[in-house]
């Protein structure tokens, strides 16, 4: 039972992480263009 709950929480956590990081990456590209290139992003 606990293992099933842990698996569900893990899947939810990964889904939430992807959904949260995608807009943050877009915002970082929009706002931090100079800083990202300074870090060696190569954009």
C-alpha cells in the first residue's frame, strides 16, 4: 500500500516538476537572454 502511494506521489511530482519548469525556462529565456548567453548557453 505504501509503495503504491509512493509511486503515485513520485509520478505526480515528476509531472508537476515538468509542468513548472517549462514556463520557468521560457521566462528565463525571455528575461535572462544576456545572462544565459554569459553563462555559455550559446543562444
